C-alpha cells in the first residue's frame, strides 16, 4: 500500500510539473525563443520508436553552421506522409529558425523544438501553441485533482483514528 501511495504522489508531482511546463511552452512568444539563421544542408524524415503505438516521425534539419540537428514532430506515418513542409524547404538556402530551448535533445541527438521557420519575412512553418496549452491544462488539472483526493483521503484516515 505504501509503495502505491508513493507512486501516486510521484505521478501527481510529474503531472503538475509537466502541465506547468506545457502551459509555459504554449504561452511563449517569438521573442522568448532561440533565434538563429541556418543554411539547410540536409532534410530527413526520421523514424523513432513510440512507447505504445509503434513509431513516430519527425522532420530533421542539419545545418552548415552547427552540428546540432533540430526537428519538427510530425506524428504518425500517415501524418508525416501528408505533411508538405519538406517540399517548402530548399537545400542550400538560409532560413531563420526559432527554437524552444525547453525541449531537450532526444537519445538520437535531435531536438524537436522548432517553433517557427521564416524565409525573410515570410513564415514557412509555425507550430500551434494551443496544443501545448490545452495539454498542459489537462495535466495540471489531473495533478491538482489527484492531490486534492490524496489530501482528502489523508484527512479522512486521520479523523477515523
């Protein structure tokens, strides 16, 4: 019983912290992001394993200016196949990239934190921050709800003694 309570408390903390992080990411403005100009030298659709559903896909960018690989999460195979962003990016051309630095590199070494891509003033790609905001709100609500249940259960147990 004690181990399941510890697991529940840890899960609650992770939900609250994850929710806050997602809300923070959803509220970031373009001014808060890491901005760099990069000449695209390679563009690859990368397949990586997903915990439950097989594989997920990303569009990874390699640059002449850095060894870092940045990417954009595309989703499932079908979503990746239907995404037309790859056709909008030209190899050898320099673009302005805006990257969320709260996204950590994956084990494969790429960072799926590209939020926006511009060619001069023209926006080529822009991530939708609503998904992060909504997901974060759900996680935060679940975490706070579980925390309230734990507090209530603790008080009832204390009053019963």
